[in-house]
């Protein structure tokens, strides 16, 4: 097949691209759609068939559809495996599952990590982005940061994902703003405030730990050293600072080579700012580009696509 449809289907988002397989060129895009949370009571095959109709011949099931992300979770279309590390493109291709109800469609697996002390970490979608970023950058090894609701830090070696860890940075920030005394009405929707972010990043470097540092936003607000519009950015600084502390403790080699930052434009600025403030160098790869490249890398090992 000369064309492939790539879908990144997550908890809150749906994005699809019609891609030229050989070159990776994007021929058309569906930039938005229903995420898994909005699919309650809906048919996954029917929704995909409707959205992709302008691109597909339903009778022949072409071009093929390859889906990554939470669509493969138990709450998604169909559960796809999360094989243990290490995983490369060939390993993911071996565990891909058909998307029941839609001809010529498959769901990519995720990955999981279990250590000797019983700790288990999981991911769905980021493993594809990591492999895609390696392809985009022309690397086989690297250290990655994938910011988001559940930020991931990961290490790749020899073209495979060999280690990762998760930080609930984005979800914790949202919970603090919406469900605690720290969130003011003007805080959640305010634009990024670099000065307030830097205050939070500096606060995170002091003794006391993140449980202490997040409350500093309340005192600063009450005594006029932090505007309501800066609270969200301050909390981002504190939480991203805590994330970096944890990541650098696990991956001390980050100080010696660029961190591959894979994400969207919204999170690029705060993460680049935080990484550089800690003396780290950064190479950025857009998340959408990484997803497409990763899916195409997996497709190279699929005999039916």
C-alpha cells in the first residue's frame, strides 16, 4: 500500500492523518475528534468509519488504518497488549491486534516495565512516539522527555525502548487548580506567565519537597507577590521542577547529552525553559511528527500492510 491512515486516539483527543508511506508526507489531516471519554455509548467502528470515509474504500479496507494510544486500553476499542521492555518497532508489530468491526484496521500495543521490587509502570502511545523520534532524528540511542497529563521520561538504546518512568505532573496540576484552595477563578484559563513559572521553578529547588512548595502559591497570592493569573504557571514551575528532580536522579546522564523533548507546542515552552534553567540541552520533536514516524516504523514489520 502506498498510503496509510495513522490515528492517535487518546482519552480526550482524536487525530488522524492520511500519509504517504514511502516519504511520510501528510496528504490530509483530521485534527480533532472524540476522545475515549466522549465515546461512551458509541460504536468505535461506526465512528471511525464515518470520520475516515473521505479517505477509504470500505469494500477493500484500503488504505490500511493503524491506531496508537489509549484506543488499545481496556476502556478503548479493543485491548492491545503491553509487552515488557525492551521493545522496538518489530516487537510492537508482532503484538498488533485487528480493530474488530473495521476491515483493514489495527491497534498498536503499548509497553510496560516491572522491576524486581514489584513496581510496575505502563504506557500507551508514547512508545510509538519514542521510536518515531529516533527515526526523525536519525538516532538509535537517546534520553526522552514526553510531557503531558502523565509525563514520561525514557531511555532508548539500539533502536529499542529500554527504560521509562511516569510523573503525574499534568494531572496533578489540573487537580490542584480545580479541586483545592490553591485554584482561583482567574488561574486555570490564564496564559503562560514566564515570570510566575520561574518563581515556581526556583521554589522547587529549595528544601521542603513538592507538598510544601505547591502551598507556597497560596501565601504568595494572599500577600500580593503572585497574581491570580500567575498561579497556574507558578504551580507548573513547582511541579515540573519536581519532575526534573526525579528524572535526573534516575537518568543522571541527562547532563551530558541533549534531552529529546517530544510534545506539543503548548508544553514546549515551559519544558524547554525548565530544562535549560537546569543546564540541560534540548532537541525538540513535535509529537504529531513522532507519532506518524513511529507508526510507519512499525508498519515496515507488518506483512499485511
